[in-house]
């Protein structure tokens, strides 16, 4: 079956209720979320920051974000969660556990968006996490672990909430003015956080039993292969290099071809070399020259300088650095050939964050129990889960993005896929709670 | 002799005076300009629009330009010329001729500059033309032809003055607001022109005996080869194509390498192909990708679109179009390879303007008479002379630009080279007048 039928999924949820109230022992493995409800909540959430042309602009800390957060908190309370806002501004909804001395299981995502983003990135995981809590409440499930639904604040502009949660938000970042001139501390206050007590939000390594995040893939692998679930191996590391090639700007009419020191020719060869070298080894690593600026940039002037970015991503830092070593060695040959020079700086590094093998196995078991098709895959995009991986076992569940489109009003994850994802999350949390 | 010695040149000018006042017949072939004076005038002119860091910003129609024009008109009057401003704003200085029914010989250049330009582009030819008139006046020379010194207005932003002079200034260009919001007509009024009577400035083909312009090379050919004079074969034609490559912008983390439609990879190959194809045939043609803009231009987004310029220059339009045909054919293969598409528009065309063979020969004779080293060469840059070539025989004289630097405060033509150029201009005008 290519896609689970939406009505059949809803029917399964109803039959789950029948099981609980039936004659045999409660079989929680048959429990299903209410697919219609979680998709309706996604639709309801999409009102906050809705763009005329579709999608949302629910940028963190804006009125649209604050409205969306209020909506989410209401849903969380209706699901029986004890809701609070932590010092960083994350929304925390807790369901107490029955066992003593066990660590909490966390699950959630974010509801802030990029400007002119879509209705699924973050929202699917957030609404599904609440739906899981609601379902457990309706089932009167007695969870052993404390279960904590988290809506992380400000994922899109730099994982602010999850970094605060693991104690990785430097004080300077709170006080220095952002691009809009407003310090982060002021914005955190605006949404009910308390930046003066940031230490209260901090969680040490070993303080959680697990963190599980459901998210849209934001790539086209699942959609193109007709698969229903992605089980995330890990979140790739990112190295971002700023490269500058120095040539000599000169008159494009009076400077003979053999007298040029054209920085753009060197940049063009380097751009092609990045692509070739990244493809030259097996694996799912990616490499991109995404920004390239030519100076002075006039039709009649030979480019004297080009600034470009080389971004490399992989689950293995070793792979990234060995790719860069090859790119850099070839770049030196290239610039020499064009009588140019180069310098570079490693602008930004994200370490890879591998998912926990046990959590991964539990997700795979949940997927199998739901009779869904799946694949193990890396996450090419960053997520709050990469921060949580630093304090405890992490797992991520992906659902398909139609055509891989994301950060766009055209972003789409089909309702049946949302329901599938929410069911995998439910069954994963139940399995983790009972191990 | 690598360089004529400045003092010796000055001495030669003095000996010229001796000849005129001596016992034999007047030998005008020994006449020389006053090298110290023309270089002093260059220095004096450089005060108008002087930049703190050197060079000038004497952009046409600005106060600096108006000041420079006033200075030039004073010099012209002191040289015995009858000075007026024509309807386009060109400064015209006339020295009446003795013969009837002969056409005027024109010579001159411009004194406007690019922003943060140098002290030689245009200025050398303008001050030298005035120096020639002054020398002829001091020699009490009886010219047969009317001799006309012209300082063209607004060369740098599009040969405005010379186009008006040949009747190639469309009315729309006068009335539509420029980049600064001010219509050209208002600016022409500001410098003493009369845009309502533009037809008065117009000169029909066949209305001049010749036009000769002395100019700095703006390239490094003369300087690198240690030559003193360039005799211009012609001014190259320019075809400027705006090319757009359409790919698909996507997440640089989540889109596998084999699923990309990366417009920048196609643009990089095309940039290299332009260079390779232009070099693949013998000749002095040049081709440049000078502007290249990547959209959206973020490190973590695969380029979805690249806009770039391809500029081709040669003395032969046939060469230019055949180069473009090869570039375009290869570009189609390149964009197909990357699953991208392209469109282009021929944004701008300048036809090549060949110098007149007879004027060229006269210049060569003058160079030989001065015992200077020289070379026949194309002008890769555009000049007012290309417009004048459309109404009569045109010739151009180049003097070396140190290291080929131009449109820069670092622009430099050595005083001895300025003197050489002015002497070649003097001897060329004398020969043309007497043929």
C-alpha cells in the first residue's frame, strides 16, 4: 500500500478504543492517534501568521508566533498536560509518571517558521506531540516515566530554545542586538521567558531518558521512493567556509586575455571542483557553493575579487574534513593557474549528532508494528534534536515532504503522512516508556 | 631609447622656436609643443574634483566638471581659439583657416571622469589639443583648414557629447530621468548647452576633414613592451549579452547531489567556456563574464538562478558573432547537463569603428618624424572617436598607461609620454592641414 488511507487510519483509532473497552487485556500496540484531529490542529495553527499567498510567516517572537504559542498551550492544557514556559521561552507540558527515580521522556518540535515558510516544518512534530499526549490521556494511560512535550522556541534562527535547554546559549548572545536591533533577552521576555534566570532552564547530560522528534523530511528522498517513514541515523555536521579569491580588477576591453588575473575564472573552477570532489566518494555527503559575490561586478570590468561559501555536510566529521582537504589542495592549484590568490576561514561548524541506536531500534519496531514502509536516512537539515543528543539518547522520525519542498508556502506533507508520523511517535513513546 | 627625456623634449621645443626665427625656411616638422606647459596644465586641471586619496571624481555635469570646463575654456581662449558651447554642451574652440571651401579638422578629447577616476583619461588628449592650438598660435601658423579643438561633454556615462554632435542622441534620452532622477536635458542646461536646439549641434557625414584624438591606452600593451606610441587601428565593437540560467533553489542539506538543478554549476561552466572559446582563435578579441549574481545567494541554499553578463569585443563584428554562436551552442549543452535552462538578451551593441587608413598613415609619419617607437593596435575601450568615425576620417593616438591601470586614482601616464603624445598630435594636425 503506497499510502495509508486517511479514513482507515481514523477507523483504526476507533477500533483502538474498542479494544481498550473490550474483554481482553489492553493492547496498547493497537492504539492510534486521532488523525482527523491532528490534521485539524495543523490547519488551525496555520491561521497564525498566515500569508495571503499561502504558508505562514510565523517568525519567532513576533505577534504571529505569540498567537501560535497561546494556541499550542491551550491544546496542551486540554490534553491534560501541566504547562509552563521555561526561562528560555520553551513551552513545557508535563504528564507525571508513576515510577520513582526514572528520567523524563521528552518529545516535541517547534512552531516558529522562516519568513514566508510553510505549514508543516516544526508544526507537524509539535501538533503530533500534543496529539500523543491527548491520546494517552484519553486512554488513561499510566506512564512510568514523566512524559514531557516541548515546543522549542526560535528554532529557525539558531535553535535558541534547545541551546538554552542544554546550557549552550552564551550570555553575549542574549545581550547583543540582533539583526533587528533588539537583544535576544528582550525577545525572550516578550514570550514569557526569564533571561535573567537562564540557568534554571539548563539540563545536564544524563538528565533525560530520551528525546524523540517527529519532523517533515524537507528533502525528496521519501517522496521520490514512495516510502512512508524515515528513521533518522543522525543530523549531519556542517562546515561552512568563507573563501575569498583575489585577482586584479581591470578594464575588460583593454586587458588582453593573456594578461588577466580573473578571480571569477578561478571561482568557477573551484565551484565545479567542490561538486566533483563531493561526488567522488560514496556516501550521502553534500557540498554546495551557495553564495558567490563578484567584485566589482560590472559587465566591462574583469572580476578582481570573488567571495564564496563552501558548505559541506555529512554524518562524519572525518569525511567533511577530508573532503575539505582535497578541495583546499585543488583550490591552491586553481588560483595559481589564474595568477590569483585565496584565503579562507572556517566560518561555522556544527558537529554531527547521531541518533541513539536503541531509540532508532524502538522507532523501527514501532514502524514495523504499524506496517509502514521506511528507510534509515541522515537528516541534512539541522534540528533541535541535535542539541538534545548532547544530553541524552535522541531519535527522529521523518515523514515525506512532497517534492522535497520546504521553507516555502508550497511545503506539503499529506494528511495521511501526518497521521502516520503521529502514530509512529505514539508507539515509540509507549515502547520507550515500557522498556 | 626607452623614454624621451623630459628636458630634452623641452629643449627641442626651444630649438623649434630657433628654427622659425632663423635664416632658413620655416621647418614646421621640427616644431614641438611645450612639454612642461602641457604637463603643468594637467596638474592644474587635476585640482577640479580632486579626491583626498588622489585622482579625481569629475563626473559630468557636477560642480567639479563645471569648474574644470571653465578652466579649459580659459586656456582655449588664451590659445587664441574662439570658444563657444554647442547645444549638447560640448566645448568648441575654433581657429579659422585660410583656404576656402575646405572642411574643418577636429581634435580633442574629454575632461569628465568616472567616480574616483584618475588624472589622465581624457585629460591628456584635452590638454594636449589645447597645447597644439597654443603652439600653432605662438608659431603664427597659417592653417589652411579651420582647426577645431573639442572638449566632448559627458564621455564617461555614454559618449553624450559626441553622440549629440553626430545626431545620435534620441529625444527620449534627454527627457527621461537619469539614475540620479535628473533628466539629461536639465544637466545639459546646467553646463551651458541648449537641449531645445539639439539639431544645431548636429553634423552630417562628410562635414569634417578629419578627427584626431590623443588618449591614454588604458591597457598595458605599450607599457609592457616599452613602446612610446600606439596607432589605433580602430575601436572595438562590443556585444553585451545578459544571460539568465534557471535551476531550482533547494535546501543544501536535504537535497542529494544527484537531485540538484544547480544554476551556479552551469554558470561556472559557462564562465570557463567563454574564456576558452574567446582564446581558441588567434586575434586580439576579448570576452568577459564581469557580472554574475546568484539567487538566492545563501550558503545553505542551492542556487536556483544565476544572472550573468557575457561581453565580447573585437574590431570585427563577424568575429564577435561567430564567438557568440559557439558560446551559445556550448551553453545549451551545459544547461542541459545540469537540468537547467537559459535565456539571454543582446543587451547592448557597439559597432566597431575603424580608423581611417590615411589618417593612420599620417600619424605613423608623424611618429617616424619624431623618432618614436610605436605599434598599431586596437582600442579595447570606447571613445568619442568612434562616433566621429561615422561622419568622417578618424584617427587615434595612444600613449602608455603605467601597468595599464585606468579608471583609478592609480592611473598614470608619465610626463614624457604626455609630451610625446602632444607632439604626435601637433605633427599629425600639421600634416593633415597641409595635405
